[in-house]
């Protein structure tokens, strides 16, 4: 859970860090684009974070669907499997 929260945080901070590095690159050496290497690393990390967040969303959606299915079945058959008709 903590890893997913960090991944969500990085989805927002990664581009901000990259933007700051872009400005630093523009000011310090406008003819030499060293920003491409941090952009590559941050981009890879950003994609991995995105996949982690999407996986968590899919898992939570699947759990929510399972709970909804079970609740729906319970409402349709109030006695459940343990109901004994006499």
C-alpha cells in the first residue's frame, strides 16, 4: 500500500523535477542538452510508477466487483447455501 502511495506521488513530482531540470539546462548550457539523460531515467521510473498505480486500480476494481457480486447474490437468495426448507 505504501509503495502505491509513493508511486502516485511520483506521478506528480517526476514531471515537476524534470521541468526544473529543463529550466536549469536552459539557463546553464542551452546548446548542450544533458537533460535527455535525467529525462530517460525519470521517464522509466514514471512508467513503472504508472503501471504500479494502474495495477492497484485494477485489483481494487476487481475486489469491488467481487463484493458487489456477492452482495447481489446474497440479496437474491437470503438464506444462502445453509438454508434448510422444511
